């Protein structure tokens, strides 16, 4: 689940469209339009996964391309 940090709306990631701007990856909450940060992680030879920073596992390094 992705959770809006402003209004606490909870929806599965498929319900949001991740966007990228000069500040990085984010999704806009459809309930309150709050900008919520995302980070991309990739485990060795795995797919890129977008997650919320507070949900990131400390053992996984952010993907840098």
C-alpha cells in the first residue's frame, strides 16, 4: 500500500501514476493532491520498484541508474 502523508489515504501502488520532476519521483494523492515522495530500488538483477521512503528497507540501496 502507498499511503498519503497528508490525508492518510491508502491505496495499492497500481492506483497511482508515479511522476518524475526536478525534485525526484513522487505520486499525487487523488484525495488531497499532496505530493508524496517515492524512491526507486532495484535488487541485483531485479526489476525497478517504486516505494515510499519511510517503507524502504535499510538493507536495500536506492537505484542510481
